[in-house]
């Protein structure tokens, strides 16, 4: 059965509305991206976030058992680590290049991994997914992988 004129018009309107929304969204992203490339203040913002994330990595216990990320992931995560039970851990230098990875039926992001490590490793309260501390930690971990090729789902 063919579409009625009314259906065709409403489809056209819908497509136009979506296209309008998409161009608005792209324009918004373009603005931010342009600023990231050209604005030195944002570079400084990233540098500071890396610095705060590194500080958290070495010092934050998140109210847990006194461990920090550094307890298991040595040298700021740049070399292989050792868990308290003696288990060898991969360096985190590649972590940002291989996440997200599949986890059961879902997807496991770097934030999910950090949440898991704070709960399981530090026995602490993980920073909220969208918190400043989570962003800073993710920014630090990502800085370790600078220049590494993305290999989503790959091995450490
Ligand atoms: C008690 C030890 C322990 C502590 C403390 C710990 N982790 Fe982990 N971490 C592990 C283990 C074990 C793994 C390996 C996979 C797993 O069990 O999830 C891991 C894996 C990771 C990975 C993924 C590495 C990869 O490439 O697969 C990242 C990233 C990570 N940890 C970050 C952190 C951060 C950031 C902290 C601090 C908030 C932290 N970890 C604290 C034990 C720990």
C-alpha cells in the first residue's frame, strides 16, 4: 500500500527536523572542538586535570582500607603492578587505548573499571561516574596512552 500525501509530508517534516537538530548539534560540537584546538587555556585545563588525576592515583583512598591505585598499579600505572595477593597486573599505559571492552552482555568503560577497582581493590566508595574525581582519574589514565593506537577491546 502506498503512503498517503499526509504521511509523506509528515515524514519530510520529520527528516527536516532531525537534519536541523543534527546541524545544531554539530555546530555545538564544532565550537567546542575549535576551542580545544586553538585555545591554550583548554590545554592548561587538561594538564591540570592530568595532574589532579595523578595525585588521586597516588593518594586517594576513597574512604576504604588505606590502599591507593598505586598500591597495586606501580609507578603511576606505567609499569606492571602487583596485587596484594601476588597477582601480576598489566601496566595501565595502554588501558585508555583498549577500553571500552565487552563485559558480559554490556560494555565496560574505563569509568566502570575504575569503579570496580575502587570497590574491589580499595574497598572504598567510588567517585560518581560523572564526578570531577572520576574525570580527573580517567584523564590521567588516558594521558598514559597518548600516541598509542586505539585497539578497542584489545589486550593490555
Ligand atoms: C588491590 C589491587 C588494586 C587496586 C588498589 C587498584 N586496582 Fe586496578 N586492577 C586490579 C586488578 C586485579 C586488575 C585486573 C583486572 C580486574 O580484576 O579488574 C586491575 C585493572 C585495572 C585497569 C585495567 C587494566 C587493563 O588494561 O585491563 C585499570 C585502568 C585500573 N585497574 C585502574 C585502577 C585505578 C585508577 C585504581 C585506583 C582508583 C586502581 N586500579 C586500583 C587491581 C587493583
